[in-house]
C-alpha cells in the first residue's frame, strides 16, 4: 500500500480547528470473471465478455478496477487530497478488437497528443491573459473525446461539450481555429464575434456548437437523429454528458424521447 498527497491553495475558511475532512472510496466489488479461451498472443479471443458483475448483476467490462481511497481535508487554509491504495497494479492487457487496428491505435494516439499539446498551449495563453473570457480544458479526458469522435462516420453528427475539443479536432477543426476562437480573432470560426468553445459547423463537419446549459445537447441530437430518419438516412448522433448534466431535466427528456421511437 502506498499513498500520495496533492495540495490545492484556496481562500475557503477552515473549520474544526483548521481541519474538515471526508473520505470517499473507489473500491468496486469484484465477481469472478467468466472463463474464456485465450488466443496465441495471450489475449482473449471471440466475443468480448464481462470480466465481472456489480452487486446488481450489471456486467462490468472494465479491464482495470482501481483499488484506492481518497481523503480530502482543509489544513491551515489549504485543501489537501490524500490517495491511499495499490498503485503497483499491473497494466491490463490490450484487448483484441476487430475495429481498432494498430494503425487506428496510432492515429488515435496522435489525436490525443495533439489535443493535449493544444490545450497546454491554450492554458499558457490564458495565464498570459490573452484569452477572452474563460477557458475550459479537457486535460486527462483526451481519450474519451478523440476515440468517440473517431468512431463516427462522415455522415454522423456530433455535439461536443466545452471539454471535448479533441473531438472537434477529429471532425476537422484545426488547432489554430480553436486558439483564434478563444482569443476572439477575425480568423476564428465565429470571426471574432464570440469566444470560447461556442463554435461548430453544421454545413460540412456535422458539428453542433456546444450548449452552455448542461444536458440540453441530448434532446438536440435526439432531434437530429429523428430528422435524419424522417429523411431516410441511417446515422449516429453523439453528445456528451457529465455528473452535472445528469441532474438536469433535459437529459432525461432527451433519453426518454429517443428510447420511445419505433425501432429503438
């Protein structure tokens, strides 16, 4: 068992003599994995099977389940995170995929790396006060944005959120366009009339501009998919939602509207 601590300075007043702590756990109950045959390279063959099930019987396909606990507390006006657990767990084996070839894996890594470098530069520009308004980064979430966007076809639609700028790169936006957009330059997609991540392209890239109201993108893409169906097209429509969006009405309105459509 090992531990590490991260510290964040803050202006929040301390309580309980300078300490106010709470503990959360990331431990997940593990059920014995299904037995599958191994291929010659040591990985599973055939259809992907769940490695475990949660206490409610829902299949869990994750190749790795972290075993750690986190504690956060205020000490002398500073916010501390302490993580304790097993950090020496072996890296899980890469699963076989009939979709993600070696070439596609390298392409995905390139998009993730480009996303990381662009947002790191954007963060530096923000610290230099060259960004108009706020900046919203997806550092550490590049895989989610880039991989999901790569899975779409040319005729599919996407509605990124503010931290899914990697997805916009995959859909054809240049890093320079994103940088100019945040600095409200004339060469930006909105020609300097707007700033931040509120830009898209519904004519060529099938990309809906991010919506500030969390969860509202879900009924929007549900409507896009329905419109395409009425026109005789078979498409996928992708958007993103986080913890905040899941507590809003439009999220579930969009889910319910989509799931009651014939053939869904």
